[in-house]
């Protein structure tokens, strides 16, 4: 069974780029949520191997760190690894301090370091 990833708060172009990476490179399934309410419902109804949270949610520009705090505050949901998607090192450090794994920025989607970070959770890439 393929790994499953939930993308929270990315716009259509960015979600499409993430889909190409997650599904194309790792053979995982990428689902999408726009904000906490739909993300929480999806996380409680399916098993996810990784959650990716945008630094600013596309729907209302809510801080993605709020999502990470909510995940970490819930005993069942904190078990799911989470990464913040941001190009800013200070925001990445704040997310890690809140319990996230070291994530990556959208400018780094094709970088070997991004594949390494994802491989730690999703296994080795299966695509080219």
C-alpha cells in the first residue's frame, strides 16, 4: 500500500508541484486540505504517513504554525510526522521547535536535500 501524505494550505500551482514530487518521485498518494477543519477531518478518517503544512494557508493566510501546534496538542495526531513548507530559515526553526521535522521550501522542491528529507519518512524515491 502506498504511503499517504496530506498537504495543508497550498494553492493549486504549489499543490500541483508537490503532487509531482510526492506521487511522481515517491509513489505516495497526496491529499489536499485548505485549513484546519478539513485537515482534522481527513486526519481522523484516514491514516497519513506525513503532513506538509504551508507557512501561510492559501485560503485565509492563517499561520501554518497554528496547524502544527494543533497537531502537537492532540495525542492521536502528534504521532504523524509533520513538515513546514517555507523558504525562510527562521520560520523553519520555529516549526521544528514546535515539534515538526525539518521541512523544505518551494524553491527547493527539486533539490537532493528535499528528496533526502522526504525519504526519511516516505522511503526511497521510486521515480526518476
